[in-house]
C-alpha cells in the first residue's frame, strides 16, 4: 500500500513539474505596431491563427500612431522593457538593439531570395555583419497614373502597350499628341515634393550612390528631368503651381485636366473615389531612360528586438508572417504593395470591391522587380530626409526663377554635404 501511495505521489509530482516546465516554456510576446489603415488589425488576425497552431506562443498586438512609433520604441528600450518585435518605418532607428534572426529561421535564405538584395545589404551595413534582423512587410511605390480615356479620345496608343517599357521620349511625344487632340489642359503633372521627382531622375541616369557620400551624387538625370519640367511649364503643358509647392497634381488629374500624373501607391483609393466613373485610368510602368525604368520605394518593416526572452518564438513568428501565404494575405487585406518579388509578380486578389483599385495596386506591384538598387537604398539612407527637404526648398526656388539650375543643384549637394559631415563627426 505504501509503495502504491509512493508511486501515486511520484506521478503527481512529475505531472506538476511537467506542467510547470510547460508553463515556463510558453512565450507571451508583445508586438508594437503602427498602422496607416488596418495593418495591425490584419496582423492581429494572422497572429491569432498562428497561436492556434502554436498554442505555446501568444502575441499581444499593441497599436500606436505612426508619428510616435519610433519615439515609443526608443523609450521602451531605454526603460528596459522593449517589445519582442515591432513594425517600423525607419529600419535603423535602433541600431545595435535588434535580434539576429538568421540562426533562428529554418530557411533564412528564403528571405534573401524573396526580396531585392539591397534591403538586407543596407540593413547589414548598419550593423557591420551579415545578420538578418527583420524584413520589409510593405512598400509605397511611385509610378505614373494615366488617363486612358484621353488616349482613347485622341486615338493615340498607350506607349509600351505591347509589353515593353516605353521611353521618356515616347511618352512625352504621346502625351503631346493627346494634349493637342483633346480638351485636356496639361500633358504631365508632378508635385515638387520629396520622392516624386527621384524615380524619373534615376530613370534618366541620376546616380545617387556613385561614391560613398550621397553629396557626391551624379545628378545629371535629375537635371534632365528638371529641364523637361521647365520646358513643359514654359509651354503651358504642366501646371506651374504644383512645381512651386502651391498646388496639388492630384486635383488636376481627378478633374481630367492632366493626362499623366506621377505619385505613389498610397493615393490609389483616393484617386478612385474622386474620379468615380468620370473616366478610365490606370497605372503604367515608369518611363525608361539612360538609367532604365524605376520608381522609388519607401518601406515599412518588422524588426525583432535583441532583449526578447523568447528568441526562438520570435523566429517562428517571423517565419510565419514572412511566408508566402501570410504575406500575400497581408498585402491583399491591407491594400499594400508587397516588396516580396515572388508575390508582387503575380496578380494579388486585393480585398476591394473596386476593380480599378485592384488593377492599380497590381500595376504598382509589377514595378517592384524593376526597382533600381538606389531606388530602395535612398529610402534606407539616414540622410534621405535631408535630401528631400533640401530638394523641396531649392527646386521650388529654381522653378520660381530665384535660382539657376546650377545654383539649385549646387545648394542641394552642399546641404547634404553639411549633414554628412555633421553625421560623421557625431559618429
């Protein structure tokens, strides 16, 4: 009897120990997330399904505004209470505090093969190693919106309709024909703002990374695009107020006044709502030049924090969310552009009742494989905000006639050089 009692007690103790061990092994992760629309809500749903399949891992999604995500993340790290992983728009905001996921993933090469290699090369350069600290979950891509109805009205074929990417010369000639044959007021409209001018400049040969310093960039391609815009402005074929920072190109496009409008994928739903049934429009490939065909991509991404108590669990979460099924569903439900090339190249079944929105988003997605190295690198560069602010200022002064083209470009490079010198001095 005593032996039986001893066995029962031993089994009870073993079961309690096993239960305690299991409890200790379970991982409760915190995910600090920002969203422009419903990204964190979709992640919450995806992660609920993940936890159902992995009951030992739970994830609490904490939503904060994009305007404070980096401040909040830095504060949490400084306080010794960082999240396990986070969604950020600045991939190097916490250099030195990220978790290397490479040894935690079953197939780390999947990520390297799925995305343009500049992404991971840029991230690795910040950390001086070949670690894998996260991945980009979405991109904002710049490309032209085109009024198809104006082309049909003019009887002019869409350049590159046969599948090839048309040149800037072909597009400018076609736009001019449409302008002359219809009641459109302008051929092309683009705001003098941030990244909207960079893609065309790169496609015309601008090289922002021909040396180690951004201030030494070869801006001949930017010069060429500025000359194109100046000639169009002088001929009344592009609205001057958009180049002077006082007007918005989108307003001209949705009213049917401009045939081509260069902007980003984040404007698709807004344009669709404003145009309604007034005319047909579509996203077309970025025109090509000496530098090829490229827009610009601005990235958001998921990063893992080094101080997590559950690195293996974080690795499993990243493996799941970056996988083709979850990543494609995330893009479809959030109406975002996947930077994963294998997903971007196939038609995504976007969760929208507007066919024009789905078609436009897929048009932007097809631009992903054509993105140049520098079209992604510039957004990852810590000096990108300096470049954009300086270009907005000096190019606006150029279009107003207050600076010559040489003076504007020279001052732009001087502003970047000063910021670089300051950054290197502080570093």
